[in-house]
C-alpha cells in the first residue's frame, strides 16, 4: 500500500500521504517473518505466548539494518473485467390471481391497449402485426384474445429450465410463432396440430393451471395424464 503506484480513492490517498511524510522507513516483510500473520495461522494462545517472533518480531531485527534481508514486493496486477448481465425482469403480464383463462386473456388485452397508448419509445417490442391488431377501445376482439394467449404462453415458456431447451433428444421444437411444442407421433398426423403437437408449459405456472383446470373438470376429474 505504501509503495503502491496504483490509483486509490481520495481517503486512502490522503492517509498514504501522511505516512509517506513520516521520517520512519518502511520495508516489506514476507509472510513467514511477519508477526501479524501469526494471529491467523492457527496457533493457540499458549503457542503464541511462547513465540518469540510474536513478542519481539523477526529475528533479523536484532542485527544491523545492513544485514536485513531484502524482499521484492510481489506485484500481482489485477485486471478489472466488467461482465454485462441481464437483470431479472418481472412478468409484464401477471398470471396469478385469476380464476379463469378467459378473464386473464381479457385483462391482458387491456394491458396491451394501455401499452399501445404510451409513446412508441416506451412500448415493448412485440411486433408490428400485434400492435395493428390491438384496438384502443371497445370489447376485446377475437384477434386480440388470440394475441393475448400467445404472449402469455411465450412469457411462461421463458421460465422453463435449461434442461428443456430445444433439442432433438427432448422431442421439442418451436413453431412459426415461437411457441415451444412437443413432437407428436406420426400416426396422429391427421389430428389437429394442437393435439399432435401440444404446447409445453411449466408445471408450476399459474397459466398452466388455468389451461388444465377446465379440461380436468370436463373429463370428470380424471387423472391429469388424460
């Protein structure tokens, strides 16, 4: 610290200036001869009591200064690396607290309309087609409700862990809208895409609960696998 040429903050720099004005001379002592390091070396109180280096300092201090060892201060330059990180962003569209998927979708439409009224620079980037579909007033349209559901699904799929990322082993793929789907069996190819290639949703998501619950009731509370 005393001999360093590294830039330090003003407080430390002022303290160093005071020390450097002192007529006393300062030299570097390696860790093996530094009494201060004994306190953290694991010695017991009894061992410290019998340690001459702890009470008297390194033995070379008993000699004339011309016989003192010379050590080179180790210089370990430190490179400051700043790694940009993306902070966690809260959900734009909150799925908790809704009893039905329809209510959630209609509320999402109202949020989209509110966003559309904002200055363009503050609008979230969801694509020109979406903003052309979103109205400013009136009952929610079928197109708006479809977009609301699409956005909610994509938002929830961002929470799926890395182990479910798109890969051939997991039999997952993304459709033209960016929705993550499960690959179906070839023998079911004649069925609708929603049936052959079901959408993947996180198990703990509130949206998943709203999607599954009505089907669960319709099936007479059958097992979730059905």
